């Protein structure tokens, strides 16, 4: 095989339920700059402007699309493999019941995170994603997606209990003479034609009202690793792309760096290219199964064990060096 030059590249196609993206990937991958590394680390922390950047929105969209597509395709199977947990998506908005007295960062740390941990303990929530937003009155509110069914009254009671610890229910009672504010809103997904499109649009629409301090969003660790289906362009996928590009069923956006096809991609592939669609479905189903086969707490415990083992080994190595006064430059010879 000839050695690749800087200009060598190959075509990649990324398939999602409502889009297909075609772009070139160079065989030469230059090292990332410090600015790129810093940029990527900022994606999970939110922008200094207090609003979601374009890259942050794309990341949130990617996680939601992969998560929901995997669950949807798994539930569409005629014969489903056994899972430790069967996911059920619940979408809720949490609001403060009195004027916000804590900073946005404190609300996330003292109310949102403890509440999510409560859902994990009491309602078998394994994975979640939240996005913060400001209301017109200046209060922060939180859009939260979890993977368990939670009864509305119980959800509201537990969120109000969390608020009460920090004085929000007391101040609500002073004005309204009761302690049961309607502080949660569960958005029904039952009659939504495309849950993926609905959630992506709802959670990533930039309202540009009031900036938020600190992190704008967060999710469980395993969701961050989800990726969309991609493959190197081959005869089958190239044929499918050409057909969709020439069809009036799709809208095509052609740029120098990429081509984007918008429309019901999965429906089309399922009808015209079932073998390709089966590969795509299997990929997303496998990702979904990986989320619900082993409990996240067990995965985290295993990570902590491996980290402890590594630290112990490193400590032993350092003690060994000190004991025998090994010159670090001569370690390989030793």
C-alpha cells in the first residue's frame, strides 16, 4: 500500500434518522493544537457568554439522537433480547417556586444534582440529560430527560422536598398559604410523532434571553460516549446517497466541506436498501444494549477499582526507585 500523502482522503457517510452527512476524512491526522484541546474541554462547561455555542448544541444533539434512536430501534424489534433495565423516556421541566436566591452554579450543585441522585436511588434512573435555561423572571429552570417512568405527583413532591431544604417552599408558602407548588411539568411523549426531533428541537433552541452562569447542560457519563453510525462510502451507501440527492423527497445542502441530506432517511433506506438499514439498526441497538446491560454504578465502581490499582502500582514503583536509588534515566536498562 502506498504511503498516504497529506492530500489523501476518503469519503465518510454518517446516517441518522432524519439526515445523512457525507464528508471527506484525510488519511493524515495532524496533532491537535492547544486551542483545539481547550475548545473541546469547554464543551461540557458551557460558554463564557452564558449561551450554548454551536459546537455545544451539536454535542447535545448527537447524544440525544443516538440515545433515542437506539432505544426506539430496540423497542421496534419483534423479539427483544433481555435487558437488566427497559428504558422509558420521561421529559420534565423543573422550576423554582420562589424568587431565585442562589447563584446558577449553586442551584445546579445544591438542588439539581441531589435531585438527580434521588431519582437514581428511588426510581431506577440509569441515564439522564439536562439543559439549563433562564425564565423571563430571571429564575433558572431545568429541562431534564431520564430513562424511567415517574408518576407526576411523586416527581413534584420530591422536587419540592429538594427545594424546601433551601428555603424556596417556605417563601412560596408565605405568599400562597400552601406548600405544594406546581413546580414540575411532565411533557407527554406518547403522541409525539418523532420523540427525537421533538426533544432535540426543544432542548437546543437558542432563546437568547438571559445568560446562565457556569455549565449549561450535563448528562450521565455513558451517554457522552454515544456516536452516530458512520461508514466509509461503498457501492451500496454511495448508491443510496445518489438516489436521495436526486429525489424530491429530500433537501440537499452542498458545501465545499460536506454534503447534507435532510429528510426521512431511515424510512427510505428501510424501503430501498434494507441490508444497509439493518447494519445501521444493529449499530444503534448495540449501543442501546450497552447502556442497559450493566448498571452504571457497577461500571463506575470498576473504574474506581482500576484507578486504585493503577495508583498502587505507581506508588510501588516510586518506592522501588527510592529504595534502590534508581536513576530514572537508567530505568530501561534496569
